[in-house]
């Protein structure tokens, strides 16, 4: 009853939040260490009878090529900052499933360079592509770099210069094709929003060389991209109404919906529903 709102602001909340995250990380590692049936590197550790279930902390540290003291502090929920590479080795030693591995990296707030979700899941991609071709309004599938993988005729008719051009990456089309500024009446606002949406994906895969190259090239080729990118805005996908001045079809209004599959969040199914 005597608590003020200040208890949930400033330095207190982040400290508590960090402590909870460190504790959850430590408990997760300890439990999965105890679940490992036998050490994968038994020969390296030497022959001896095991007195406890699972692996010892020293064994995990040795097989993961990290300090035993450092790993112990990590498991105890102390303030330790693990690298993505070290976490990856620990995940391998503990034989984590893909979902468990992703959870480990989420708790530690690190990027997993060996994360399978960084690469398009073939089944998810084929499912979305099949959906595109049965949708009667403009629709397409974008990959993690925002390059279309599949689209229907309705989308191609709406954006012929984008989808039928030699370079059909959505960001490159938006910032390097000057004709798009006639097609999109509120281009500057929409371009800023597009980059804010893209930054959320960029942050998840910030160590991806291809992602870094895309941002670097666009920064060099477009002054607008460079300026908007420095604004550091971030948005999540949501439903939004969009207007286009099509040279042949006239004024068009759509309600955009973006669907992201759980099995591969790098993919996006974008559907433009005509506004009635």
C-alpha cells in the first residue's frame, strides 16, 4: 500500500528484470545439465564411475571450452554476460532441442548464428506460396531480407516495376525506384514506417552478413534511407490501410494484413484486401 510508482521506474525495474532473467537462465541450464544422460565427451574426461545424474558443471565447462568458474556463476544466476558463441557450445553440450536452444538465447538476449530460423523453412515457404495463389486479392511472400519469394498476378499487376524488375527487393524498390513516389502518395511517411518494420527483423539477425550488406548498400545508394535509418524507429507488423495512385487503375485503397508463420518467423505473407 505504501509503494509509489517510482518503484516501477528508473533503475529499480531494469535491475529486477535483469535479476529475474539471470535466475531463469541459471535454472534452465541447471535443469538441462541434470537431464543429460551421459557426457558426450566421456573419453576426453577420462574413465570414472558417475555419482550423480547428468553432467557436472565442470564437465559442461570443459566440453564447451569455457571457464568452470564462469559457467558456475552463469548457472547460479549471477551477472555474467555470455557470448553467442559460448551459449551455442553450451547448447550443443546440453543437447538442447531447437525450441530449447531458442529459449536459451532469448533468455540471454543473444543472437544465435546457428539458429535454423535464420533460414527459410522449406515446408513453411511452400505452404505460404500455395496460399498466395489461391488468394483473389494482391498477395506475396517475403523472405527475411524482404525479397519476394512468390506472388500472385494481382500483386504483379499492382507493382509491375517491383515484381517484374531485375532487382525486386522491397527496400531497394521503395528507396531506389523514383517512380514509386508517384505510386505511393505519402511516400516519406510510408518509407519511414517500412524501415521501422524492417529494423525489428534486422535486430533479430544483426550478425547476418547478408543483412548487414543490404543495409550498407542502401545507405550508400539512398540519402533518404541513410537519414531514415538513423532515426532508430522500430515497429511491429499490424493491419493498416494503404493508398496507391496507380497509373492505369487509378486511386486504389487496400487494408494490409501480414501473417508470420510460427515455424519460420523470417517469412511473411502480405495480403492487400481492397477497401469497399
